[in-house]
């Protein structure tokens, strides 16, 4: 096997590990939220994961210092990539199903394509518009189960899930220039700062009962700390190093699919023709949007 083919094989293996690890976090997070409130649970897991990522970076002889000129960009990326994406997305899971939360969150490339028009002066093509139409149709079909009759809690969950996708997309468009630090160090700082803010807000306003967690909940917490915010970031960076960005991004569409299927198995959430059609439409639209990358 030549070196290029070996790199691609390892890249696709890392992509699979990343996708499955992030996907399973959706239903397990839903289980954990039955015992701990969202900001506290996600914040504590993230702070623990930050320490692990920092130790891993130090073991690779990477410095944790932040160049002074990079601090504003790091804080903005923390707001969009961690506090909005993880925080809003986790709180949303209190009010929507895993399928709804995952598909709404993974509309992010569609919003990024729209933001690129005014920010980067990249006009949408016919393909981009078709992607937008497919994505909106898929989300509408998914949410149409009760004839669009939503309770206040459901509307809050939908708003939070869309907000996490839109803010993450805005951050990606405005933060296209890489920060002058190793990727693992950047993630450690972003996860640490963003999740520390969540943890403080969770302690102040959610008043968590730490003793309420069961062995099952503890297992979910350990998984959320070690796998999606630890192992998966390492394998994701290896994926990006070995595969073209478009291949890596498109491959991540397995995350909502596996998340929805695993939620049906673990949580008993509905998975019928409407859900499959909604996934096909939404992810088809996202795939078209990703072709711009």
C-alpha cells in the first residue's frame, strides 16, 4: 500500500471514529440531562476535558501560551464554537428530541453559505439555493409531526438549536484565518473558557443536585468528557490532516444519522418514514452547501 493510500485509509478510519463518537453523544447527553441540568453537566464535562486536552498538548511539547494579538479572536471563537454550539445545543435538548436537535444543529453549513454572501462577497449559486430549499424542506417536514402546533418549551428548544447552528456558522465565516497556535491548544482553550462560563452559570442559576446522578448518568458523563470532547478531537485533527476538507466535512453527515438511529434504539424516539425523509432532504441540502468548501 503506497503512502498516500495509507494516509487516506487512516483518515477515513479517524473520520469514522469521530463521527460515531460525536453521534452517540446526542442520546447519551439526553439521558444525562434527566439527572443533571444542561449548563452544569456540559460545563463540568468540558472543564474536565480541557484539562485532559491541555495535558495531551503538553505531552506533545506544544506550548499553551496565547499570543496577545490572538486573544480577541480566541474569545470570539469560544463564544461561537463552544458557548453557542455546545451550550445552546445542550439546553435545546431539554425541549426537543435528539432527531430534531441534531438535524437543526447540522444545518450549520447552509447558514455558513448564506453568511458568506455579505461577509465574503460570495454570491449563492443555483446549487446553493437548491441546497437551502432542500434543507428548509427537510427541517419543516421533521417539525410537522403535530401540524406545527408547538408549545412554548418546544419553540424555545427549536430557537436554541437553530441559534447554535447559526452562531457556529457565523463564527466559521468570520474566523476563517487559523489562530497562531497548534489546533489541540486552540481547542483546549476554547473548550476550557467556554465550558467554564457554562459551569459558573449552571452553578448560579440551575442549582444542580450533584448527588442526583446514577451510575448510568455517571457513565454518560464520563463518555461525554472522554470521547466527544477528548478522543474525537484528536481523531478529527488527524482526519483533517489526511483528507481533503470537503471529504471530511461531508463525511461528518454521518453524525446526525447515527445520532437519530441510536436515539431510536436507546431512547425509543420515533424513527419512521417522515424522519428518514426529513434526514434525506436536510442532509442533501447540507451536502450541496458543503461543496463550496
